[in-house]
């Protein structure tokens, strides 16, 4: 859902007022001529490159202090002389090692004591009559190129390529010999040693050699790697309302593990998962401990405990929905979270209302759900979390309606920040109605699930893998009716073609299977359907699969679906996403490829915000079936990527 904010601007405000803020690149006019001071105008000549010109201006005292007129001609000359000393260094920093700077004060070229006195007298002659004209004439000369970078240790020995591969020192042909280029290479070399476990690496020398005849520069960088270290004890500081043991349970690094900046980033990422925490800062110690390890300090702040929120969604096929929630992020002081969600949805322009009526399904398209979720992290200081959920509601879909109540309680063990396993007890009871008839059911099972997530962002991943798998036996001896076995698995992967993550390919595969009962004995809300914004876009939510009486979708006992999309950033805030989806539900417990698989393609627009991308997808079914109430185009709007 897009929200627009408008700012009003008074019609009485002149448009020229914008220039006061430099929005159109204009500069402030210098002070007017005065009897008490000597204002001047300054112009730069001979510079064609915008970045070089800006660097010269940023360094120039004449330019930076032009709004503060000096009291006399000597003051003007002192500023000019300071620039004569500084500005050549700016040219050298941009690769112009033979550059020259000349400053002319009201026709007098500075260059010695006699010219200094003459320039002061000439400037004084303008007092009270006009601005003192000052010109900064730049002769850049030839641009020098960076030919080579060599790295040595403090003893003068070269660094082995096994430690420092050639890519860290290679220089592309024709690269200007700018100081920023050399410093960037130096920073990359330092980062390489830090990644190899040297926390105190530092450059101790930088020796440039300029060849004026060939207009090239060679640089030798001396680097002191310092000792290799491991991670030391991790101290948590800043907790007041949350037990520090809870925070420590989310730190998976152990003393003696290899030190690296990535290890510190992983600590920060994992600790940030404690919902009651706000900022998380990971700092390194200043010296190694007795074991040769580097102490680590994790400084945290805590969030407000209470949170209220609202979210909205809309699809031209699935209809609108709104969800409100309340959360307490530290219920008893141990990082416990309690979240209460209330969700209301409406099918809107319902494509199957007439068919549901003919089938005798009592539904007006209005659905709702009220749920409460409690999480107690770090049971007794371990990496085990207690998770409990209760829900009650009505699920109203295109082809069925279900009234149900249920709950789950389980224990999740975190092996690492990316991998967990969970086991528990799940139960629900309800009444469903679809084209196959009415069904009262009761399910009691033992769900077991695994999860792996190495992605870098939950709403907008650019790299990594997500895998989830679950298996739940709803056994008759536990009281289930029907007695079934439900298995699900889904995986997605993300690959960026560039370091900035502007060109990404993302893929997803999903699978599901139900065994132990025939289709009519399984509640429709448990069966598998494909279709919708997170499945096969372009088709209505939970409508793809086997059809029953009145051509209503009845779902299947297995599922197979896949998606692939390219995420292309056009600007820093705007992106386009071409995508292709395929999938369906199957009548049997395993996919039967003789049944028809459905396909859709489309194009998405992304607006990237600080909290995640706003997604707008337009999807087109590629193989619509006449009589299946399938629209030629569907629009989806939501927050976050499709998967």
C-alpha cells in the first residue's frame, strides 16, 4: 500500500527563494564593497574536470572564506599565499604531478615579496569602490597513470601471493594515479589481513615513485600484519530490563574461534534477533588477552516493550485485507515476546460466489483470525526457545470455508544463527465446507521442522539460501480424525551478479504431500492449493489444483511449484522485476506430471525504502482455462519481495 505525503509551500514565497539553498547550483554573492573591509570575487580558470575543481574550491581559503571579507589588502594576499602552498597538493592527489597554480590579485601575479606588497596596495585601492578581483589560474599538466602497487612487510620482504592474491594489488591499465585510488587499494589490503585473523594490521609506510618522463607512478606499501588472534570472551553491556544470559544465548561464537570482521558482523546480526533490543554495537578490545585472543564487547540498548501496528494488503483477485497487532517484547524480563494478531479479509469481487452458492457453501467471503503467540527465548540460558500459539477464526477462501480453533506448543533449538530444529505438539478442531461436502475434523500431531537461512536481508535478500522442511504425523492413536501424514518443504536461493546487488536472480521451489486418507477425508484448509501472490501469481489465491462439483477448486494431496525472477535496480530506489511462476496441486500424494501444470509471467515494480521494498506486481496467466473464472491480468501490492 502506497502512502503519499504532501508539503504545502506558500504561494506568496518567491520562487527565487530556492536559490538561497543552492538548489540550482548558484553561489551566494560576495559581500558588497565597504570602507571597513575588502570583499573580493574569486574565479578559477583552467580546470575542466568537475571533481578536481570542487576539490580545489574545498581546499582554497580564498573560496571558502569569500563571505568573510578580510580587513585589508594584506589579508587578501595571506589567503592567496596559503592557497599557493595547498592547491598544488590537490592537483597531485588527482594525478597531476606537474600541475602549477598561479594567483592574480587585481592584475598582480603573486610570486615574491615585491609582488606581495604590490598586490596588497592594489587591493587597498578598491576599498569602498569595488570588489577586489582574484583569479586562480590552474595549469594541470599531464595526467599521470598508476603503473604498479607492491606490498612488503616491515622487513622489506614481499607478501606471498597465497596470503595476498594478485587481485589486491593489480592495477588496470590507464588508471589515474590518484591518492584516493591508492588509499582504496590500501584499505582492501588491510581488510584482507583482518579477514585472515590479524585484528591489529596497519600500514606503516607508503612510498610513491613518480616517473616524470613516462608520466606514471609506482607505489610500495609497507604493511605490518600484527599477530593472528582468536575471538576472546564476549562481554554484554547495556542490558537493564533483559537478562544478559538471553543475549549471550544468541552469540554463537566461542572463545578461540578465528577472528574476522565477518565473525563480528555475525555476532551483531544474531544478537539483533532479540526483539527487545534496539541498537547493537560490537567493539573489539585494544589488546590481546593472555591466551592470544581478542576480547569482544557487545553494547546494546533496549526498545520500548509495547508495540502496536497495522498492515494492509490488496489483490485484484484475492481482495483486500487488514491486520492489526499488539506485541510486548519483554514480558517478564527474559526477552519473552507476546504477540496478539487480529486479521480480517474479504474476497471482494468474488469469482466463485455463484458456484459456492450452488454447492450450498455458506460463506459471504468474509474471513477473520485472532491469534496469540508467546516465545520464551533461551530456556535456562540455553539455545532452546519455547514457542506457543493459540488461534481461532474463520478461513473464507474462493472454494471453501472453515471455522477452526487450535494451538501449538514446541521447543526450537538454535544450532547457529542460520540453522534450527523444532519439535512440538499441534492440535486443532473445526468444521469445513466445500464442494465435496461438510466435514468435522480433529487433528493432533507431532510436528518436526528444520530451517536454514543464510540470506542477508529478510525482506530483500541479495544472496544466500533459505530452506524449510516439516513433517507432521497426525496419528489416530493421538486422537486425530482423520489420521494423516503431512510433509512440506520449500527452498529459495539468491544470487547477485555485482557487489552492489543491483542485478539479482532469485529462484524458489516448493513441495508438499499428504498421505493416509483420501481427498474427501482431509479438511480443505489442510489440502494443498497453488495460486496467489506468494505462489503462482496471476491466479486467485488457493485455486489451482483438482476441481470438484460445480467446477470449484477442491485442492490436492500434493503440491509442486516454482518461481524465478530477475531483480534489477534501475536507480537506488526504483527497480523492475520480470518473473515466471509455475505450479499446481495434484490429486495424489505425489505429483503426477500427467496432470496440468499452470504457468504465469509478469513484470514487477519495486520502490526501495528503509524498511524494505514496496512490491507492485502485474501477472498474466499464460494458459487460462475457459470456465475456470481466471482473469487475464492480476495486480498485487505488498511490502517485501515475493519470496
